[in-house]
């Protein structure tokens, strides 16, 4: 798929799924603008892919407005920035809850709101939000993350209906276990293992046993799905939340 002439803005692009998506889109000749608050990693991948970049904390509304005011063209927006923490509901730290929602949900809204005027003016846009299968089924001790990802799907469905007549589509991608640092951190979290009642060293085996294909998703596989949704082949797909999880969640 050739995206020559298309400008793609990706949040959380310095590592993990975001970096993999950036690599896939770079291979398709897109013009990349990469956003992240991790300046060191963002600079490295931007140089590797010959991409423009801006340091951005998506949870900071004023920062988002400033950065997007400097971007003249946006054809495709991929809201990927996300964080995670584990806690029983009875022990949730209010500050951490709000910080997570600010990144995972509010950040996507801030960036989308800033990108829409450009897309509407050009009568074209593709908005791809990275949700999760945790946005379709609750996980014990992951209520904050699940709440943000469920909400992101609802936001996307509403958005899709609002902008459909402007030749703008909005969809969610819902990964399961992906080979990323976030997943590794969860699968080596002694507190999480204790909460769900298994040994820390058994976390990875247990998670793999639940995946029908018997392996984790590679980050670039998420990138290929994003590329399809950004392409002309997906012009009629909007308001959807598409799983990419090896069969872990089948609804």
C-alpha cells in the first residue's frame, strides 16, 4: 500500500506499538510526524525513519494545542499513547487513576479535536485509536486501563458518526498480548502475580496458554492493520473496534 503524499501523525511513537506502526507507515512512503514525551527514544526513531517529530505529553491540553497548531497537514491520526497500572478497585490511587485517563482517553480526545479542523477542511481523514481487548472485556485489577479503553471505543463510535459525511473514518484497533515493554512489565509484575494467585515465573506461560494461536502478537502486525485502515481499501470501514489478539477475545 502506497501512502505517498499522505501525512501521518502518531502519538506514543517512541517505542512499542507506536514505533512499529511508524516503521510500517515509513515503508509505505508516508510523511511521518512522530509524537512522544520520551525525547531520547523519539529522536532516535525519527532519525532512523527520516521523520519529523515533536516532544508531546498528550495529557497536557495546552501542549497538544501548541504542537498541532504547528502541523499544517494531517491525513491520518493514530492515537497510540497509553499507560497501565494494576490495582484492586478498593485500593486505587486517585491520582494514578486520573493520570491514566488523562493519557489513554483525554489525550486521544485532545489530539483528535486538534486534528479534525484540518481534516474537515480537506474533506479527508483517517483516525485510528489504539484501544485493547481490555476495552471489550474487563480484567481483574486493571479497572483503570479497562475503563479508559472501553471509553475510547465509545468515543470512536460517536466520532465516526459525526464525521462520516466529511470523508473521515474513525476506528479502533484492539490488541491482545503484544510483544512490547508494557506487556513484559506486566508479565514480570510480582504484585500482579500475587493478586491473581499465581507465581511470578508462571505469568508468561499462563498468558500464552490463553491465546489460541499460542504466541503473542508482533507489534508490526498491529502496524499492518493500521495501514489497512488508513488505506483506500478501508474507505467503508468506520466506527469499528477490530481485535488483533490471536483469538483471545472473539467478540
